[in-house]
C-alpha cells in the first residue's frame, strides 16, 4: 500500500496548472462573467486537447488512467475555477455516450439535483444532458440527446455564480435510459464533483494564507495573530481530511478487489462499501469548500466582500456543486443506513 | 496512490490474524478498573505473549530488540489488534512508545542492555515525569532541579500527569541542570524505588486514578542514568518524536468507529432512527471517521517512504479529537437518562445499551483536545510549520 500522490500524478497536476496559466487564466475566464456561454468553444477544446475528458479512456483514444488520477486533475480544475459542464462532459466521454465529448468538441451537461426546481446549467451550450441521481436515492440514469430546447426554457437573469449560467425548465423530456453504466456514472460524477470541491477548499486556503502573510495591521502581518492562524489551521484540516476521503474513494473505484475484501471483512456488499466511501467524500468536500471559502473571505476582511477579489467565485461555485449529486443533508442522512 | 496491500503485507496480516485468533481466547478476564497492580500483571502477561511470538516492539528497530516492521505493517498490527479486541498497550505505554525508543536512539550500550529487553518482555514498567504544575504546554519552562553531587544528581521538584506511577519501576524524567529555556534540560532515568519520591494519585473527571503527581525531595539519581549529555535533554526528547510513524491514535479511531456502529444499533433499537437530524449526525460522523482512516493511511505511507514523521499527525489529531467529542455528545443524547448511569443498563427489548462504555468514551474524548498537545497548540504548529505563518509570541 502506498497512498501518497505519485510523481506521475504530481506531473499531471502540474501540466494542468501550466495550461491554465497559459490559456485559461482567471482573468481571461472572468471576461465571460454573466454571459450566456460561460466558456468559449475554443477554450473548451483546449481542455479536450489537454486530455481532461479522456483521462480514463483506453489508449489511443484516451490516456488509460484511473479515477485516482482523474480526481487529481479535477482538483486542479476546481482550483482554477474553470467553468462549464466539466463533470457531464467527462462522464459522456468515459462511457462513449456522445461523439466529440472526449475531444472537447461538444459540451455535455449533467442534471443531478433532487430538488423540484429544474435549473439546468450551461443549457445553450449543451449538445446533450445527462440526468442522474445522487447516491442518496435510486433513479434510472438517462441521457437527453439533443439537450432540451431553449424554447420553453427561461434563462435566469441573476444566477448565483456569474460563471454558471442557468435555465429554468418546467419539465425534462424522458430521454433514453442508460442502465448498464448508470451506477458508474453516479459514482464517478459524485467523485469528480467532490474533487472540484477539494480544489476550491485548497485554493481558498492558499489565498487566505498568502494574504495573512502579507496584510499588515497593528504593525505586523495579520497571520502572526493566533486568531487568524487558527482560522487558517482549521482550513488546512478541512481540506486535508476531505482530500483524503476523495482519494480513498477514487482508489476504491479503481481497485474492486480492495472493495471486495473490505466488503467481506465488514459484512456488507461491494456496492455499499463503494457508496459509503463516495458519499462520505462528497459530504466532506462540500463542507470543506463552503467553509474554506467563507473563512478566506473572513481573513481578507472587507476586501473579501468585493467583486474583484475572486473568493466569492469559489464560494458561489462551491454552492452550485453542493446542490449536485446529493446535498450534505441528503447524503449524510443516507450514510447513516451504511454505518 | 493505491490502497492495495502487497503480498508480504497480506502475509503479515494473515499470520497475525491466526495468532490473535488462537491467543486471545486464552487470556484471563481483564481486572477491575483502577486495580493497578492487577492491571500491571494482566498487561505484563499480554506483553510476554507478544514477546514470545515475535510481536513485541513491532515499531522498534531490530537493533533495539524489536521486530523492525514497516510503518504499513505497524498500521496493520494496530488495526488487527483493535478489530480482534486485543488488550491495549497498557500500563507500560510510556516504556513501549516513548522511553524505550529514546534509549534506543540516545542511550549508551550499557543503558540499552539494562533497559530495553525488560520493556519488551513485559518485566519493567515506565512512567513519565515531564509536565509540571507550572510547565504544561510550555514544557521547556520546567523547574524541577537536578544538582550534581559527585556521581549522583540530587533532584527536587514536582511532576504531574504521571500515568501509572504507583506500579512503575522507572521514570523518564526531565530536569533542569542549567539555565532557563530549552538548553538547560537533562533527561534522566529515575528508579521509582529511590528515597524521596512521594506519589499522590490524581483523580480525573471520569473518577479514574491512572494519573499521579510526583513530589521529589532530594532524590539521588546516579549520573550513569543520564541519557544524552547534560543540558541536551530537550533534543533527546525531540529525537524520540521521530519514532512516530503516523499510527498514533489508530486504536482510538477504530474504537470510535466501533462505538458509532454500536450507538447506531442502540438508536435503532430505541426506535429513534426516523429522526432525520439523528440520521445526519450519525452519517456525518461515519464520513468523518472514514476520512480520518484514509488520512492515517496517507500519513503512514509518507512515513514509510521518507522515514520522516509526517506533520500530518497534527492535522489528524485536531480533526479526530473534535469528532470523537461529537460522537460522545451524540451518545449522551441518544442514551438520554441511561447516560446518567455508569452501571450497565438494558433497553426495553432487553439488549445492553453499552451506556457505561459510551460514558467512559465521552469522558475520554474530553481529554483528547488537551492531552499530547492542546488543540490550540496544535493549531499554532499547523499554522507555523505547515502553512509558514509568522511566529510571533
């Protein structure tokens, strides 16, 4: 057993950082705030060419990697606040459901909310829409190709996240069931969403720590005050605990033999072992992302409450993701049945 | 990044399982709480069984007489022992986890020959004289004084939180031989039968008496009992910390997971599990303990590769201690009036509630944010040593 991040995984993360710094900087991405398309087709194809959506496809179409690698990549995408239907497009590519998804030529959304409100993100850019449940309930996975029409859909004029455009729909078409890989899509979608959340938790921690070292009040850096130090320490704890949970669940997704052995040892089914790991990871990652964004805003003080400082974007994106694949409340309640 | 045990790790685990399966049923019943002489006999017997089967000191290096197991094997050892319900490390935890490793790292050849084997065999018990009434989190301000007199030190002062002092043979003792601060401290081995030692038991909020205060009045300790150089005791103490491989609190974590499962069953039996709030709290603790188990595996993996103790230990302890307290509070709420009883009680269907175990765990959880570095000190460590925030006092 070696549960550390490997050198290859570090390289993978560094590669994403390089691409982001060069072509998908936050300054560049923020030009689309409030726009109908949160990310241009050209920028989306950059992600496709980088291999973000085809990580787990076998070579030569993809890179032949596992979910343990994919969560490392998605943590970086979360850190960088990359907009667009990242999870849906990855899932569609991984199951070969929509042509062009692996290359980033098309965008595939995912609607996985259990709420009565049907609010679909990025609708005008979508070629297809996956409809999935979270682990807290069982429904049939479906795919809507083409994506629901904009006719009859109402664009939300004031979406919470300025880089997550939303449309309100009265209902969703039935679409086509995807029974065979449905549970895998729920598993991987939940995991990748949790990985994005870890990215938000980690990035807001880094931003808060950097600011606490540099911002001077009372003649010294505010990071020298224990009251501020302890906020930052708690942020690190939340991020590390959540990351451990996400990595463990991702390893289990790649290692069915380990799942089987844990199931046998604990008197549970393999599905239950997997569900417990993924739900726990999503719960802790949601909480870490939301709490750390809030804490970073607190460390920044008044500047943290401004539009210019990107902390609110992390808070808002984290809130968006927290409503997908089951909320903290739904998932933690469902987890109690597996305790 | 993987969670798969290697073939040799699985062999280690399977052999251990077989041994635990055949050995544990033959153990005598554990002694009553707070009968420390009986506890010592029980723990010494268990340690002897471990020794005779090659499982004594799995975390000690081979040249110290231990098994020299890898950090992953140490983790497996703790996991299997906990799952099988084996006894805890017991009254000699100071000898096995701290004093022994210190002698291995810093002791003379004569000291190693004299002290190490009796610890592994279960013959000797050690206690710790580090903290003082006025030196807790600020340990380096300790004032127990040692004055050189020929080939002896003459030691006077007082120590506190000395676990199992009344059944101990030796005490790892930090004394002041020089100036104030870290550089005037010396590490001594104090024989507990020396003249001038008064032991006063200290009762905890749980009512238990494992702690004691030590009052030292001109206790004569041979100079040959000094480990490391005079005034170099702080460094000696810190060297010992490098033996930590990320497995501290593994037993406590696994016990918390077991208690949570038991509590869930009790709540079910009491017909409480329709309560959505209760479902969420139980589910949330499940997620947290699972994540901490994963974090443990990462910390141990890092220690296995680098040989350097991960600072992840502070991260783990901060989170675990808070969740253990949340578990304790949840147990008290679910047990309701039954939580007022330290005597075992049964629910309406006649099954045991385990209230006495939950009450004990609740008390213990309160100490977790205080012992082994308070959570406030741990947050300072995390902020300064991991995050690099400025150190200002």
